[in-house]
C-alpha cells in the first residue's frame, strides 16, 4: 500500500488548492477524484475579484482572464420589472468550470501531487482509501474536498448535508448572445425562486441561465425555473434542466474530526446570500492544507482540525453574519421592503454589488444595515 502524508479526496477548486498548497511545502499528496479531467461542474462560473485574489495567493500566478468573459454592467430585476442597472461596477468574470477546474487540477499535479483521478472509491476508513480496482492508499491526514455530496462528510457524520437547510440550483445552457449580447448588462432576478434568485451569465461559447435558492421552501423549483425562462423569452420545453445541491448557508461549525478535514462544499462553505462558492472552496482548501502540514510537522496529525478551525475563524464569522442578514433580503415578508429600499437607495445597490463582486465583507455590511434598519422597518410596515 502506498503511503502519503495527505490524501485529498476531490479535485475541484477546494481539493486542487489543498493539494497544490501542501505539495509545494514538500508533503507527499495523493489527489483523488472519481472523474477524469477535464470534467464539468454545474455552476454559474462567476469568478469574483475575491476568487482572483485567492487564486493568485494559492497558485502563485495571475488568473488567465483571456478565457473568461468580463462584464462591468449589471441589471437587477424583480418579478418582471427592472429595478436598476449599474454601470462601471467592479469586474465580474464568467468562467467555464470545465476549463477553470482543469487549470486548477493541472497546477496541483505540477506542484507534485500524485494523480488518482478517474479512480472510484469503494471504501473509506479513517486513514485508508480502497479503490474499486482493489488498490489501497493510506494518509496521515485526509482532506475531504468532494463537494456537496461528500462521502467523507458522510463517513464522519452519517450524512453529507442537512436536507432541511440545503440549497438547490437548476441551470440550462443557451447559445451565446441569445440572452446577454456584449452590449447588454448581466442579469440578476430576485424572486425567481423563494429565498434565492435567478441569473443569466454569458461565457465564452455559451450563456448559463439558472435559478438557485433554499431547497425546502422551493419544492417546485422546476416550476419556478420554467416561469423564469418564460420571462426571458426561452421556451422551457425546449430546455434540458440540470440540477445540483448547493450548500447555501449550510456550513459546518465543525468541519471535520481530528485528522480528517472538510473543505469547500463538503464543509458547506458557500455564501448564504450570493451563492458564491469557488473562492471559499479554494481558500478553505489552502487553510486545510496548511493545518494538515502544521499538524504533521508537530507530529500530531490529530490536531489538524483544531488548527483548521482557528484558521477558518474569519470565514465562518462572515458566513454566520450573512446567514442572519439574508432574512431581510430573501424572507417573503421582507421582500417588498427590500425591493423598495433597493430601488431607492444607490448605497444599498452599490453594497449589494460589492458583495456580489467579492469586494465587501459582511461585518462592514452588517454595520451599515444596522444604521438603516429603522427606516427599513418603517418601509416594511407601510407596505
Ligand atoms: C447551480 C449552481 C451555480 C453556482 N454558481 C456559482 C458561481 O457562479 N460562482 C461561484 O463562486 N460558485 C457558484 N456555485 C458554487 C460552486 O459551484 C461550488 O461552491 C464549488 O464548486 C465548490 O468547490 P469544491 O471543490 O468544494 O467542490 P466541487 O467543485 O463540487 O468538486 C468536488 C470534486 O469532488 C469529486 N468527487 C465527488 N465525489 C467523489 C467521490 N466519491 N470520490 C472521488 N471524488 C469525488 C467530484 O468529481 C469533483 O471533482 C454554484 C453552484 C451551483 C449548484
């Protein structure tokens, strides 16, 4: 059986970041994925400036924007009415996940991680992975970066996510320029789903149209999506819907146990308001890898989770604030007050935009919300 310092399961943004970071520190790393790369992942592909900064920090180079579409105008809609169009916003980059994830995976192999892609796992134990072909590998630390349906989270907690709080997204691909020609803004639709929103994101070669939100209040997400497509002039009967769970605010306070760590979607690290997950996946992968390396250097692999939780402190604090704030954006009883405030207040619009672009952190937003709350409540009562 081949022995590694660290086994990383899942080679998406979280896993490839973890493997790259640990391998660059001279650790032996096995990078396991059931898929062969390039592989696709259902996603809007919005790559924010936050993602770009983390990418630079972790992979040691600038993100190549030549294969992304970058836009600086965005339109916000609600129930078929345009609320506002913002121009010259912080840049929003739209990427194809097939391409993005393959780039990240390639970095991890170049850093020295051993390639176990295309390997299906038959059995997982605390230090050992057995593949379907019977091969086994062992690792002193295990990083579960295997997405929202994580088998590592299932191994630790019996279930990969809480079905009462998980989110869900549906998407279709339409021809480029059918929805967002270059001279048109990007489009976000509040109320395209309950506790969620709809989007139309142009990419190179395709435009992704989707809805996402909490799963429990949207048992009829397909109906919401069909309605949304009709408002965009797309015949839902001609479209092939694809769906995927999204840990939309469903993060774990204890992302692992002892020497087993969870990163990215496996730990539920997705922004509860914007749905952004790529940046948090890469960052948590890096932090998990660093915690693993430090625990190994100290000769105490079991201390990895304690180190990881300390390092994740700021991210978890942000996500907690966001989860509280999202009530006043998405809760049906607040929606009219939010929409009216959004329509009237340039500051609120710019703050929402900065949030979406990854240029504003939640503590700052929370302070601003507190000062506006009395007027907001008054607005809600008037309606
Ligand atoms: C509809 C939708 C739209 C979204 N839009 C955006 C967006 O525009 N911008 C944004 O930032 N985020 C978006 N997200 C969130 C984003 O896609 C995720 O947060 C991000 O992909 C998480 O990365 P990850 O590495 O944790 O997991 P993943 O990207 O899911 O990667 C997990 C990897 O693990 C592998 N794997 C799974 N199970 C196993 C197994 N048993 N054995 C071995 N390997 C396994 C998979 O093959 C995969 O390669 C969206 C999500 C959805 C559902």
